[in-house]
C-alpha cells in the first residue's frame, strides 16, 4: 500500500505541528486530538511518550 501511495508515509508541516501540539499539551489534550490520531496511525502509542524528555518548545516554527 505504501509503495503505491508514497504520500501516506510523510506528514505535512501542518500534521507535524498537530503532533507537536499534542505532545506538548498531553495533560490537557483528549483522545479526539488530531495529533493523537496521527501518532496512532503510525503505530506509536501517544501516552507512552514521556514529556520530560521533550526539549523546550520554540515559538519559531523554523527553529523546531
């Protein structure tokens, strides 16, 4: 499937930002968050990612 639909293997910038937003706001985010579902889509259990290992979030997207 992925060989025929290469675009399924890549996230767009907006999707990456959704995942990032979920990771930095896990405590207040719910299971209907788009970032949560994107991580599940690639078989990553979002709740197993510990926020203490995340770097400080930059407000400049190009610096992330």
